[in-house]
């Protein structure tokens, strides 16, 4: 018998209470151990693990069937067994009735009700007449058992008497769905001989964790280290982590930065001037309408700071002045341009940057939320992210644009992409990019791009060519993590967020 291993106060408490209250060779379950030791479940769990590692306790897993009432059982608990309902009928009729009266009340349950009531000697039959055996019929074993299970919701097999187990077996045969069972794993705890002997050991302080302090003070030399069972079960811990969208945004950032781009940011609400007019989008354009765009009601911006740009933009719309174009040929309205919108695209951010800096060369990008008045469904959300960027320089053309975008996607692991001609009021030529989905065997649209028209760049004082793009982000995240519905990306599905493997 070893008495040399030190004990933590929790271990000591458990060991002493078990040595006192549990006979040698007997085992108890977790609840009993908690009752005897007066330890909280968490303390108890730790004490058990520690004592197990010291070989003072043995723990066995036991499978215990647990019974509860099924649908049929719940009905019986409420309405009674057919034989009980027959007794009630007879009582109501003064103790006697005919078989046809029973049949009227019980239909195809009649013979079960009668057969069982006769077996129980609750009723007697003489010819067509059925009568109650005595004025009061005491509850039968089956009824008592159903009551017992119903009163506690569920009952473990170990809490059933031998006779009850028999009744249960015959009942489950008689009624399908009366009682349902499931198996629960339970721990049985038993003191080992060594543990019983050690219960008189004095408490000694042990070292739980090797901290720098424990090492530097030399404390480790004078006190024993607690043995740890690294295979013992522990509660699952879900530490905070970054949302998959945030992680993906970080990847996008790194991809552009590695291509020599710089990040810029801009406000979420913008004047129509920057969201639409500066991009040569005519004021009658359908995308400006309320069913597509969220306007901030009752709010107009003061555009006097942008007098110069505004005059140039207005001339470009009205007659194309200085751009070699005829413009859209209508009367441009400052009032319309001063309306405030939730930006419908992040192009509002890059165009404002160009107007302010008028760079001869530039490589910038921005990632941000945009808003469109759309009905939400599995594919569309009224707000989503865009990855926007521009490259400014002399002699840039659409081939350079295709190279940049292809390079960007390949950095994110999307290699099978292609380009397709399309239309935007502010670019010429205009392209859209699509990615091939192996899983769905189809092409999916990812975003738009093009070379800004002179009607856009010249009024703002940008001399060189500008390659521009605005790409969707949410769909890429959906592809990466196999999410089928955009709404799931922003939901509070903690299970998904906790178990998602991100890199
Ligand atoms: N703004 C366009 C969109 O939201 C994308 C785009 C940006 C197209 C820049 C051309 C140039 O779809």
C-alpha cells in the first residue's frame, strides 16, 4: 500500500468521503459521489481525474438504459388503458352493461379492453351482460408503472424493481410506442485498495502548472508536480476567432498589396455627385431610381466645395465639353447631384480619390460594403462587399487589366476564369469576369471592369488612362466555404462559425 503520493484538498475530500461511505468492492455513480463528497460537479470531475491518474480510483463506463413514455404511452397516461376506460364506463352505467354498448364506446378496441379487464378479474361476463367485479378497482401494476415513468419524465433501469422490469417487458410487447428507451453512458467510481489506504495522507501542496515563476524561484525542487492524464476528457472550449469574411478580406488585401497596390477607404454614404454623376451616369439612368438605390430621405449635401469638379462634370453630361464627346445632352441638375445615397458601388471611393489626387500613376484598392435596394434571397442581399481598384498610368490597356485581375484571382486560388464583354456607362471597353465552378459545372459572374471613358477622367483632371474594376466578395467567400445561401454568411449560426476550418 502506497501512502507517498500527495493529495490536493479536493482529492482529499473525495477520498475521505468515499472511504467512509462506500464499502470496499462497491462502486457508486457520479451523482452519489457528488452527494457524499459535497464537491461541485466541476471540482468532482477534476478530483476524479487526478485520483485516477494516481491509481487511487478506478472509473468504469456503464451503459444504462433509460426509459420514457412514447406517444402511445403519453396518451395512455392521459386517458388510461382501454381496460381502465371500460371500468369507468361500467361505473357510469351503474356496474353493468351489454356487449353492444361496449362495442359502441370502444369500437375495434373493444376486445382488447374486455380481454384485459377479464384477465385482471376486473369484470365478469354472463351471456351478453358484463358487470364490474367490485365497486372500486385498484390500480394495476401496469398503470402504476406508467404513472411512475410519467411522474419523473424518464427513469433509468437501475431504478426499477425486478417486478417492474417484468411488467415493462410485457408492456413493450403489448404496445408499440408505449415506452421508448435510449442508452446513457454513466461513470461508476470505485476506490482502489491503494486509494483507501491513502485516504489518511496529509494534504500537501503540489505544483499544478510550470510557470516561469515556479522555475526561477526553484519552487519546483521542493514541491511535487501533479501527474496529469493527458487523455482525460475535458470540456470543449470555443475561443473567440475572426469571422470567415474578415479572414477572406485579409487575404484580398494581401493579394493586392503583394501586387504593389495601396489601400484607400471612403465613406459609406455619398452624394449622388460621386456615386453617379462623376462616373458619367446620366441623371435619368434607371439605376438611380428608388427601387434600386437607397436615398437618405430629406438630406441634401452642400456641393460648394466641389465647384470646379461639378462644373466640369456638368459640362461633360450636357455637351461633352473638352472630352471629344457630345455628352448626354440634357440639362444637368445640381439638386439631383446633391442627394445623399448609401453607396451603390465602391467606384464612388476610387473616383473621388482620382478627382482629389489627379495622379499620373497610381495603384489603389478599397474593400467595402455597398447597398442596393434588392429583395433578399439565397443569392442576393441588399448589402454586400465589393473589391474595388484602379490603376493609372500612361499607355495602359485592357490587356494589362486582364493580367492584373487574373493574377489577383489566382492568388486567391481561382484559376479557371474568363472575361466577357459587357456595358457600364463609365468604361469603354467594359468587361465582366466569370469563374468556373467545378462542383456546379457552370460559370459564375464575379464582377465588372473596364477602362474609364474620357468623359469620366478628363473633367476630373486625370490625363492618363485608368483601368478600373469592382468585384464581388461575398460570393467568393461562399465558394471558399461551401455556403449555399448568402444570408447564412451573416447569420448567428454559432455551430457553423465554431466548427468552420479556416486557414
Ligand atoms: N461599379 C461596377 C459594379 O458595381 C463595377 C465596375 C467598377 C465596372 C469599375 C467598371 C469599372 O458592378
